[in-house]
């Protein structure tokens, strides 16, 4: 699976888009000021089961942010 995070410059995720690996690259449009970054599937997130994956991706939205660098990655939000 390919996961794209729509986020602001501080890394706060506003939306997650999931695309099957064999599908054409997803076309994503955002609000002005937001960026789109492809991220790796976080450890422990199983995207095979639709019911569980929705809940797990919701938790990613709540507890992680995007750190953009040489390679974008998810980092846990500071509380």
C-alpha cells in the first residue's frame, strides 16, 4: 500500500490517502498551504483488514506528525 499524508509545514496531518500498490498514483489536491508527502506504513498498522485499518489510521492522525527531511517519516507527537 502507498500512504500519502496531507500536512502543514509543522507536520500536523490533516488527511491520509491510501492507494493500492498496483494502482496508478493517486491524484490529490489540497488547500493552499498544505503539502502532500508519501510516508511509509507505520509499524503495527495492518492495511489488509478494512475495519482495523480505518481505526489504526485514525490513531496515526491523532498521535503522529510528518517529519520532512531527506526522507519523510512519521514521528510521535510531543504531548
